[in-house]
């Protein structure tokens, strides 16, 4: 899919919408080709927004964005043994203790639940406070999180997934209103009052 845009201001518009635009100098009599690349995993709607802004011009041709890299590639890219800030460290710790034995898609979904809660207005806005809130995550004891094995591969993956989730670098399998999950081997009473959305690995997610 392509769109034709006016060249002036296009790069700034893309930047404002969270993308970058690379402009190739046109040959004589040709339009300039621009490849718009997303800076995150939620660019599809932004691309259409840029299209709406510049529709009707015939100066510049803009190609549709390339698909986001597979989640496994992103995890490999961002694996590290330390998170850059306390919030991401708390998120990585939750991923590690809640889902380190799950597929990476399930680990990302667990991270998304924490982020969804922080954004919902129904829970504290701080990720660490969301995770340590009383009786919310079973690995937390008296408001304190245990220390993960930070020399393990599971921890490195958890840090990567926390980064990917916070920066929205990958498509999520759980909508923004998914605030709860539980393992398949338990059946909490609150699950009957909620809407089941999906199951990933051994976790069932609810809105």
C-alpha cells in the first residue's frame, strides 16, 4: 500500500506520530520515495494518520511500514542482566516470578497486565506499587519482592520483555482492558465474574 504526500513537513509529522521518514532523492521527473519506519510496535494507525494529513498531494510517495520484528528476535536483541530503572526492574521481577516457565508471548502478556493496571486508574500508577499491592501477586510477601536469580537466562529474558512491553515494541495478545489472569490449575471465584479473553500457555486472561 502506498500514499502520496506533500514533502514539506512530512518528516516532522512522522516524528510527532512516533515514526521516522527516510527520504530518497528522486531521479529527474520522479517523485521522492519515503520509507516510513515505526519506532514502536503500534505504528499501523499512526501511518494512516500521516496519510490523512497529507492526502491529495502528488509530491512524495510513502511506502507502508515494514512489519515489526518477531518477538523472539526482539527478546534476543534486548536481553541483558540489569534493567535501566527501578520501574522496569520491578516489571522484570514480576515477569520472572509469575511466568518465567511460560512462552515469551505469555510472559509479554503478564507484563501487559501490569502496565494495563498502572494505566487503568483502578490501581496505583507506579509499576512497583501495582506489583507489591496487597494480595495481588502470589510471589510478593508482605509488600516485598524476592530477588530473582540475576545470573540466569530467565532473568535476562524477563528484562528484555519488560523493555519490549514498556516501549510497546511488539503487538500484544491482550487488550488494554485485560487486568487479571490466573494459572489454569487454579479456579478463583473472581474469574466467574469477569470476561475471559484468551489463554496463553498456562495463564488465562480476563477483562
